[in-house]
């Protein structure tokens, strides 16, 4: 098995736990506060991992363009999680998760437009099916 496949499976596994733990933890907690606490925990954990693996020392070598794009990615991620936790607190987890996963189809489209990624009929149909599946699940 290719390494990236294993990483993607592990990412999906851990991502599946986020709304479950989130819904349970958000019962009596403001979703914005919960997102902030979660972000701090993530930051501390990830800095510890980077320090332990020795890659933290390379932070000074990141060029301005890369740093800007990474910062924008972080901002987009923070906004995503802010709205995600608001939705999880207010709604049904299956519907929220399904709608959130339309981000896969949106990312496929954006990667075609912005990154010039290959778009063929199979990929386009797959993206449309993701959206249709999300709609069916959310209803």
C-alpha cells in the first residue's frame, strides 16, 4: 500500500471522530469557545510533534510566498472548523458531515481551475455523485 493511501485512511478515521466527540462535548459549551479550545490543543500537539521529529527548526527557512499561502490555508481551516462546530452543535451530525464532505467536490473543481489538475468525465461524475450523496444524506 502506498504511504499516502495509509495516511488518507488514517485522516478519514480520525476525521470521523471529530463530529462525534464534538457533538458530545458541545452540549453545554459555546461552539466558538469549543473551536478555540480545540485549536489551542491542536497547535500545542502539532508543535510538540514538529519539535520531537526535528522539523520545527526549519520554520525560519519558509519563504514569504509559502508562509502567506500556509497562513491563508490556516485561516480557511479555522473558518471551516468554526462553522463546522456551529453546525454540529445546532444540527444533526449525519447531515452536517454529509454537507461538509461536499468540500471534496468543491476542492476537485477548484484544483482543476486553480491548479490545472486533470479533470476527466470519471472525476467530474465522481464529484457530482459526492454532492448528490450529500444531498440525500442531509435530507
